[in-house]
C-alpha cells in the first residue's frame, strides 16, 4: 500500500478488498485492508479520500447537502 501511495498519490487510490475470497467470505480481507491503511501515517483528508471520497468523486456520488 505504501508503494502505491508513493507512486500514485492518495487522490488516485480507492478502498477495496478481494471480498468474498477469504476464508471468512470477506470480513478478514476487509479488516486486513483497514488495518494496513490505519498503520500508515496519513492525513485525515487522505484517509477519508481513500476510504470513500475518491470513489464518490469518480462515480459522481454526492453526499446529501452538497
């Protein structure tokens, strides 16, 4: 993940997992991805962009009130 952040930048990454292709049918990979992301020294803005903001921007989804 660090290599991807360094190369592409936080504004070009989307939160994702290989769900449901883990032994738990999804939750394990999701937890691991969250743990990996949380272990990085990121600003709150970059973290929120990766978790949801970038996907909203790419897909044109607006939050209510925006």
